[in-house]
């Protein structure tokens, strides 16, 4: 019997287990809400005719307070330079726009500007910068589970299911926005990595390089998905090892767009016991699997602030090929896309619409490479307790947010972090999602529409921490309070 296709199910909404009666009307209402949300947030553009408008020329453009950061790294982000002419009525707006661009480097806790001199023909500009702490040693106290709620509810807050260690990162290395870091994680699962990111290696500040290597092992790993729940295998003999090494190059000509190309080597080894529990855990029912991966990514971001945008557009397009040249273990090619549109509506109110999706060209993959929703930031809110495997998936998130608090807090305990931006938003949200899988097994969440909605609070502390506290409901009638530490 032929299997239903992803497009026939998702596009035409001929969906397995489509709800009936009042539940059906509710889901349709949520669909119309999200569609209306998209129509309600149109792109706007404006133009100005500056014929006959008086201009002033930028005579000097200076920076103070950047004791470590090179001036060329800051100038790389700006739309102005010495010698440029600006319409008089737009001077303040242009300077404020470039202030936000400097903040988006995420190297400064505070940025202010001053016009030191202004006459009919010339203007002198100075930006005052407060650098953040560039050494970021942070202790690791990490949960071994997928998210906080799984650990709190399903694992009964077991402290032995935690990882401890040290994450030592030096950002803005050499004052050129480079990043070098290492992670040493012990405890329930062990993880070690080393990373070096060089955004610019040429005089025009366009080409970059990055390198990383990581090793992971642990006493427990999920070996199977049963009724949309993970089943785990534990052993003191460390039943798995994962080694990864990556080299990449980046290209950034303008401000908003970045191209990335990475080549990585991946090696997996599992124990005999784990292989017995799930022979399809790795490719070809083997205990060892290795492959090369080629990864291309295009990034576009013109949002007002990178930490928590309230206006602008963000895009991410990726194409990934696993298994190159003589690799026989893995053959997988998929395309991943992520788009987010943010819109300021009226004072203190903004909205966002976020889409994530993946399409894979090879349905049959080893268990370890067949994950869809339930990991990292890929989930429909309200379904945090579930895992949904599959080759294709799509998630659409709508948010309406109200700014409650937005201040820069001054403190003297740590002079290098004297100014700490702090923001709080209240919100309502509505998500829909879909995961397609050829052989669903006992999964009751594949090949059907998923819907979750609720209210929440977003808390943003400088560049270091983001928390989302959300009360969600799903189509199963389940509800709960969820804590997340990632963006929407």
C-alpha cells in the first residue's frame, strides 16, 4: 500500500487523525490566526527626496573607550565614514542607527554618541563605548536531559543526571572579534571541545575561517523512540563515543549577509549491548559509523538588535550532504530553512512570526540521524515532553509581545560589567507544526497537525542570558509551565 506523501498531507491538510467537532473548529481558528498574523505584518519601505536639502560633511569620526577592540572592526559595521555628507534633518537618526549596529557586535554593554562640533558645513562625531568582559569563564551545571521540564517532571529532579565542568571562552580575541574557547564537561556525560573563530583574515574584512574539534561520551544514551518518548540505555562502561572535527570558511561582503561553507569528519562508536538493543542505531546495522559532511549556510539578518529583535527580517538557509566520496555508511542530503519576521506595531507592542523546516531527500536513515522535533530549539510549544522522529518537518510560531521593562542597570561590584541591559516582555503565542515519517511505528504525533498556544514571559539580561517562561496547551488537552533558555 503506497505511503501518504508529505506534501499531500501537509499542503492539502488531508491529515491523519484530523480532529473533529469543536476541536477541529479550534484548530482552524488557530490556522486563521497565524495566516492573519502574516498578512497583518506587511513589509514597509519609505524613501525621501532630499533635493534642495542642506547637507553637512563628516569631518572626523572617532571612538573612545575601545581599549581592546580595533577601530577597523567597529568601522566595518557602520554606514558612515569620514568624508560622507548627511542631510541635516537625518543626522540624529543616522547616528542612532549606527549606534544600534555597534551594539549588535555584542562587544559593548553601552554605546553613546556626541556631536563635538557642528557648523553649516562640517560635523565632528564621537562614539563613547563601554566594553564588556571578554573573558567569559563560566561553570557548567547542565542537565543530561533534553530540557528542564523533562528533568524536573519525568526524571524527578535527579541530581545525578547533571553535568558539571568549565566553559572558558575568550571573545574579541586580539581585538578583532575573534573567538577562542574550550569546554571541559564531566559528570553524567562527558564532553570536550576546542574552537577558534576568525571572522576576518583579509584586509577588506570579508573572508574568515573557523576550526573546531569535539569528543563526547557518557553513561547513558537514548537508543529508541517509543510512543514519542525516549528510551534510555545506561552503563558504567560508556556505551558510546562521538568524535567530530570541522574546518570552515565564511564570506561577508556587506552588513546583513554571510555565506558559510564547512567540511567536517564525524565518527560514532557504540557498544555491543547498545547495538543489540537497536541494530539500526547506526548505519547498516553496524557498531561503527564514519562519514564526511559538507555544509553550506546562508545567513541574512537586518534586525534592530541581535539579542531580542523587535523589527526586521532574519533568514537562514542550509544545504547539508552527509556521506562524500567513498563514504558507504551514510548517504543523506537535506535542506533546512529558518525565517523570522519581527514588527513593531504600536508603543511597547511588537510581534514575530518564526518558521523552521527541513526537507530530506532520503527517508531511511540510521536512528541517530532521524531526529526531527523535540531536540534543541526544534519543537512546537506545548509538546516539550514528546519527541517526534521523521525526515521532513515544519514549525510556525506566532508571538504578540508587550514590553514591560527595559532599563540599563548600573552596578559597581564588577566594574567591567558596570552596565547591564535588562528587559522583560509579556506575550501570547500560537504554534503549529507537522512531522512526516514513512514508517510511523507507534508514534501518534507523526503525519498530523500539531497545535500549541499559551502565554509567557521573556527575560533578557545583556548578551549573556535569555529565559522564556511559558504556560502552554496542546491539541491533546495537556497543559504545563515550561522554562527555556533559547530564543523563539
